[in-house]
C-alpha cells in the first residue's frame, strides 16, 4: 500500500460524517433548535479524527517529506493551499464550538451562527478532499522511491498507534485540572488502604 492509501480511506469516513452533518443541518433549519450533544460529538470527530489524526499525518509526515524534494511549482502551490485549508478548518470548528456554547448558555440567536458554521464545513470538506485525492496525492508519489514510500507508511501506522494515548492522556490532564480548580484531591483513609475524594483547602486560601 502506498502512504496515501490510509489517507484516502480516512477521507471516506470524513465524507460519511459530512453527510450526517448535512442531515443535522436540515433538522436545525426545520426545528430551529440544536442538538448540543451531537455538536460536541461532531466537533470531537473533526478535531480528533479529521484534524489531529488525518491532517496530522499529512502535515507532520507526508508534507514534511515532500519538503525535502524538489517539487514542481504546481505541487508546491497545492501543498501550501492544503495547509491553509487545514488552518481555515480549525478556525471554523472553533467558531462552531463558541456558537454552541452560547446556545447552551441560553442564547437562541446563536442557532443561525451554528448553522452557518456547519454549512461552511460541509461545503469545505468535499472540495478539500477532491483536491487531495484527484490533484495532489497520486502525482506526489512519484517523488518517492518504493522504500521511501514504505518508510512513510510505517511512520503513519506508528502515528495512529500513539494518537489514542495522546488523546486520553490529555483527557486525564484536563480532568486533573478540573479537580484542582474545585480543590478536590485523592486522600488515603487513616489506615492508608483506600483512596477517596475530599475537598482540601487550597494553600492559597489559608
């Protein structure tokens, strides 16, 4: 398998999520209300799978290796466009999160902002994917030998294996920060056998 193989397979799953988001957009426009749980799930998919996992392999592995080659002007230009596309996607996803948070706080006017963000994302991803699949990925394989392609593919597999550890390590870090903000800590019972949660006075408050 060429190193673009996993990336193109991932595109198919992203397309399926975009179809689901299209359906949700229709519901939003009809019912004039949001499913915030779905939006949280969609954002997690975009940020973790589409961006960190998929775009991460593109930017941190494939594009990095392409920068070591003497690229044709058209390929260099397309790669720069793709990187800018990724930045745009991150900004739009952040806007979606902010609008959803406003809705959760009771701002009904944010429904239109959420709808516009979703609409922008479902218009963006198909064009972005087509640009990569049909105009960039395959011709760029000509810059690599078979052994170089295999090395890139191996690094992609390793990237995916480490990603889940990164995701849940960050979840634990955020959970620990939340506990700290509430002055909650694990403490042992007097016999030192069991741990339990207890509100501990912060040294700064003494």
